[in-house]
């Protein structure tokens, strides 16, 4: 089986990018009445980019709730924040399982910026608008995806 065709089952994102490039090359090389190669290629690429956006969205939600666990003394919502981290880690793992090459395309800074906005909104809703979140993401991608990693409140309250 052609290596590129096998990508479909092992790395969907890589397959979409490869197929888009092949469509463009085919469209540039020979006329094919009625086939819009360029727009087909764009749509296939966009399918791959959608997977990247889904992964980054899951990472943003994980980071949001890691920040809340890390910087909020609130006790009531902690169980829900931990549950959200578990759920979104599952979503992220699913995306990476379907498209392993996405790990090299993740824009963690983009997920971080989104997470900070979400965390600030959520913390403000609990009356914690004065909590100063870090300027840069304090978590590595490995920690973000690690089921065993959950921060504790920085003022010493454990998350048990």
C-alpha cells in the first residue's frame, strides 16, 4: 500500500496536508473539466486544521482549569475543574491518536492566551478578579497531557 494512503488510518492531519498538496499538483498539471482542484485542496487542508483547532481548544480548557486549581482558593468548584481536566485530556488524546503529527503543530501560546481569558473570567465569577496569573504558561505540554499532573493551590491548600 502506498505510504501516503496509509496515512489516512494513522495520521489524519498529515494525510489531509499531503492530499491537498497532491490535488494542487494534479490540478496544475492537467486540465480536468468540472473539478475545482484548488478549492478541494483548501477544503481538505481545512479538515486537518479543524483537528488542530480541536486539539488546541482542548488544551486551552485543560490549561484554564489547571490555572484555576493552581491559583484559586475556592473549594466548591475544584471537583468540577478536575473533572474538566480529565475530560479535555481525553479529547486531546483522541485527536493525537488520530493525528500524531499534530503534536508538532500545536501552538501552545495560542491555547495559553485563550486559557488565560477563560480562567480570568471564571475566577472573576468567584470574586477572585485580583488573582495575578503568570505572563507565560507555567506548564509543559507533557504536564498538560499527563493524567497524573494536577497542581495544588499556590498558597498551600492541597487539592485532595
